[in-house]
C-alpha cells in the first residue's frame, strides 16, 4: 500500500519562498527587503551585545537542561509581563495578569487561537485588511471564522473611519485582533485619539481584544509603544496580548514569546491559565528554554537592561533614519510625494503601494525582493544602497 499517494504538493510560504529565491539569485547587487528581520549596515542580523553578555553568564551558571514547565520560565514570564504592562501595573498588583511562554510570537498567536476555539466556541475573529498573512491561515487552521475590517484604503492611507464603521457592526462578543504598534505589513499606526475611539467601540460591542505586540521598542520607544496595550488592559476586564522577543531582543531563531492574559479576577485568570497549559501540552508540551533565560537575565539585571534599552533605541533610530534617507534619495526622481508615507509609518515595514506587477518587475530587473503585496522591510536596507533602491523604484514607477 502506498500511504502517501494521495498527499498533494502545496505551495510553500510566500515569504520563506522569497528567502530561497533571493539566495539563489546570483546577482551581486541584489537587495532582500522581503523577510522581516533587522539588519545592520553590513547586512547582518546581529546578536545584541546584551544578549551575548547574558549568554556568557548563563553558560557559566546553568546547572540543568531539564524541562521548564507548561507555562515556561517563571522569571521570564514575570519580567516580560512587567515590560509589557509596566512594573507598577494595577493588573500585576492584583494578580489579574500573567504570561504563558510560547515558541515565539507565532506560537502565542496559535495558543490564543486554540484557546478561543476550544473555550470560547462560536466567536469569530476580525483581522485588519491588510494584515500579516500568517494571521489568516493560523486562525483558520484553528477552526475560527476569519473576517476582516478595513485598515489601509486604495490610496495607501490609514482609513480610521472605515475601520471604526466596520468594528461597529461586528457581532457582540467576537474577537478583534489589533496591532499594538508598527503595523505589519503597512507600517501605519493609530494615534492615541484613534485608539480611544477603537476602545469605545470595543466596549460598546463587548469585543475581546487580541493585541499582537511583536515590535515593542521599534515604533516610538519601549514605553510609548506599550501605551495602547496598557490602556486596553487597564480599562477592559479581559484582554489577550501576544508578545514577541524576536525583534527587540534579536532572538529570531530562539523562538521566544508569550501569551499574556488579563482577566477580571485571579480566579478567572487561574481558570484560563489551566486551559492554556492543557492546550500547550498538546501543541509543544513545554517551550524552549534558552531564549527565555536570556531575556530573563537581561530584564533582571540593571546593567544588562540598560545596555539592551540602548541597543533597542539604536535599532529604532536607524530604521527611522533609513526611512528619511530613502525619501531623500527618491526626491531627485520626482517620487518624494508619492512615497511621503515613509516618514509617517513606524517600525520595520512599509506598505509601498506598489502593485504585484511592479514588485515582480523590481525583482526581475533590479534584484530587489519585496513581498508580493508591496511590503518592504525597511530594516533590511543598508545606507549605501538607498540610491540603488531609489533608482530601481523610479524605473517601475515613472
């Protein structure tokens, strides 16, 4: 019997496939602006100095490789919750918030999806249009009804009014996924006034917010980026937050993240966490230890934490400078107005507004790799290549 004869070949993940296509491209001047990783001026995704120091300390002090438990490293969970919600958060003081460690932010999203599917049956989930492509498939694979609310309009501008109008029609009690900062893929973030309006609709419709917080520190700073998360957590009785350490700690391959639950009481929180532990047991049993131990070491030590904050600030400032530098490089080609949104977007990504045909032409003619929907990873640029990218964009836009 041929057991695998009915298994069909499916297309690979488009972003991971872009990595393979870029590696196979022999052109020396190629540019990878597709995959969402931060790169330094030499084109390398660096290991942070704070991480290196933490790893040296762990190597000298680690005494066991035993499992770390269903909810993960307790110190990591405690310190990350404080980083997200603030050390003096009333939710922490009243034991209404806690984190379950996961394999990266993606693992946190899948844990949240399975929790919703198992424990909150019948609730649909609403995603922004556009959103990170894995959001769509991940929640669908968990069996949830996936819907969308407008976010970016045809003119490549943030459309707050359309967003609010749609959320105002979402069925009572559904789940709405919100990007805390550095919206992926668009780079367009809500203002504080916008967030307050969204919160009012969430309250009126009794929606459950699931806040994806993958880029803390890459927008306007570690504290500023947490503003909306803390507003929702302190105002609403129940919030889910997915946190990732991939970008701000540079721990991409260590798969370090958490699902933070904010509940109305310790009793409710304990019930939810019992379900999360059961679900996680059937997904990955216990999470990987190394990245969490590194983060805990950094956040626990004043010297290491200050070094890490300096490094996060430097990455954020460099990305902002790249945005402005590209805008300046586009000006001689008459494209400064068309790409003016570069200066207002936040984080690693820019929704360029390029069509799939233009993206393909960029790749074929100039070796510039973008995701098919026109998302560019600004953090993958080198200052020395800004002029090259501007000329390539001018060829497809003019």
